[in-house]
């Protein structure tokens, strides 16, 4: 099963459980989003460019079927406790 097909699907095909559809790096970025870090702060923490963080955030939002960082953080925190 390919990465994008794993995990339970919710409304509109979005993943209910983020860990089932995101790459390891996307989960790292999502964790930092949930901690309230900015793209700039996340980039520094992960030692990657801010543009790369933005790319990951866009793909995280799309994979989770949400439109804001706050919605992604809530989805993540709901499933990680």
C-alpha cells in the first residue's frame, strides 16, 4: 500500500490519522506547527530552508484535508493525545 493510501479516511478522503498518510519529515513539521512554531522557527529547528518547510506545510494541509495550520494542529493533537 502506498503512503497516501494508508490510514483511515474521513470526510472528503482526508486522513483521520495523520501518521498514516504523512512522511516522517511531514510529521516532524506538523509536530512543530502544533507546538506553535513559525515556518522560520521550524526551518531553523530542522536545519532546512523556510521554503522547504512551506512546501511540507502545504502538503500536510492537503493530505489532512484542512485549510489552516490551526486545523492541522488540532487534527494532529487529537490523534497523539
